[in-house]
RNA sequence: AUCCAGGGGUACAC
């Protein structure tokens, strides 16, 4: 059931549910608890509730699992709160589930209120608050929590590093990375993504080399996300050869990976190569998205491929149903402007429904 | 090992 939950494999979950009823295993509380959790993760609160209601005897985990089904995405926090206050059992996990819900709906004040009331906070409570603050740009508030929490683990460090990286503060991200190193902590792939992203923002070739070899030497798992981050980093640090090598290591590149490579090639003026990669993406049947087209139009703009640019601009809306955003307009205006087609550029600006930036 | 926290790609000009 746990595997079904993490794979969102509802059909297998339902099949197992059926077998449990035949074998009588549903009367073993942990099994029904796992069922509640599986349904909550795969299908949402209603089937969870149904299993919960059919139980003869429930424990705190049963309540937490059904609470999680409501709170997880931060929708239904009203329901979650009602359940939370009338639950007969409650532990730190119940409180944390409420904090997660409030964080995920952007209600940081409520998250903080729950956190403040929580009698016995654990490392998850603290880390969830740190993530909440950084997600909404309050990096310094997050850092205060990070510095005052009684104990930190890998996830807390990663949350703080990623928070800095995502908020455009790469120096501080790397400073924490150095501290982890100095403390001889073992880093994992998720931590490294924040570190790679920070290095990409700094854009130094030496740093990029160091990071690459660090990943090799420490046996960091080279999954698609790591490799995509490396493509981006090498491109931003001016080493397109390394960027391409990283891309070639990706077994099944997705839209993120293609976009990172296309954008890197575009930035360096390799318009034709960028369009080549875009074409390969079509052949491999990977659906380009909003961001892919920023790279594609950017490639046309930087390489002066105006006719291609106009073609992709139309195709974007017609074939892929992507509504142009400010970035796409900017690429087009830039492209037309650079090649002296100023009246067309002007017409395009005037055609933007909303106020142009 | 029945329930809670960390993940990559985003335009132009200066």
C-alpha cells in the first residue's frame, strides 16, 4: 500500500484493498491506516474517509492519515481544522500536518500560529516553517528559525540552501554548503540541486568544475534533475561542451532538460543548434511547454532567425495551445527590433491585451 | 517500513 501511495497507483491500491477484505487483514489497524493513507494520496479525502468510517477501532495514525488527506495540498484547511480540534488523539505529526497545509496554501500566519502553539516541536515542524518562509520570499525569517532550531538534519540544511538559491542569494547558499562540508555531513542529490543552482547563478567556470567533480567524487546520484541542473549550470558558466555532455547522460530527457539545453544554446548564439534540439524533442515526442518556447524564441532572436521565430510564434499557440506571456512577447519584440523590423515590433507591442511592461 | 518536512529549465535593456 505504501508503494501504491508513492507511485499514485490507484488501481493496484484498489486491488489490494479487495484482497484485504477477503483475508480479513483490514481488521489489523496498521493495514487500514495504510489504506487511508494510500487513498488520501491517490484519490483525495473521500475514499480515505470511507475507510476511516468503516474501521471498528482507530488510533492516532488513523486520524493523522485522514487529516493529511485534507491538509496535504492546503485546500480544505477548514475541514482539516475542524477535524484537528475534535480528534481524540493528537501527536506532533498531527500538528505538523496542519503546518504543512497552511504553508501550502500560503497562509504563513496560521502556520506560524500552529507552530507557536505546538508544545513539542520536532525537526519536521521547524523545517516545514523554514520551507514556508523561503517559498514566499522571507528568507531572513527562515534563517532565524534555522539558527535557533535545537537540531538540524540533512533536510533542514537542504531546505535552507534551496531557499537561498531560489531567492537569488547564491553566496549564502554556498556558504551553508561549505559549512556542511566542514562538518563532514553527507549530502544527497536533493541538496546538490540547490548547490548547483547557486553555482549557476554565480556563473564562475572554476566553481562549476569544482561542483562537477564533487558530484563524481562523492557518488551523488546522477538523476534527471541533477543532470538538468548541471546542463543549466555549465551553460550559465559559459561551458556549452560540458552542458551538452551532461545532457547526453540523461536517459530520458523531459521538457525541463530540453528547455535548459535550448536556452543555453540560445544564450550563446547557437540558434540553429537550439532549433535542432527542439526538433529532436518533437521526434522524441516530448511536449514543449511555456518555458521551452521562451528558449526557442530566444534562440531565433539571438541568431537573427526571424522567419523561424515568426513560424514558431504561430505554432506555439496553434499547435501547442500555449498562450504567449510577457517573456514570449519580449523575445519577439527583441527579435523584430534587432533586425530593424520596427513597425512590426511596434504593432506586436500594441497588440498585447494587457499593459506591456 | 501505518501518518508529517527538502528538488532541476524562465525573456529584454542597463
